[in-house]
């Protein structure tokens, strides 16, 4: 439950920091502002999860160094 809640929190934060702009696509169609916002949310979620994983890895390494 905690991991699902944490993931949803990251997605909500990413959604709040994303903005949607109507974007013309190569096939002549237009990506809606809502669709654009969800695409940006996915990208930001990936970046945030990568930063969190890197931070956890670095903090675990630092803790391991000082435990010796």
C-alpha cells in the first residue's frame, strides 16, 4: 500500500508541474492540451523516479561507508 501511495504521489507531483499545449503532429492531427499534459507527466514521473532511485543508492552508499 505504501509503495502504491508513494508512486501515486510522484505522479500527482509530476502532473501538477506539467502543462499542456496543443501540438500539431506529423500526420496532420493535433495532440490535445490534455494529452500533451499527460505525456509530459509521464516524462517527469520517469525523471523523478530516477532521481529518487539515485538518491537512495547514494545515501545507502554513504551509510555503508560510515558504518565501517
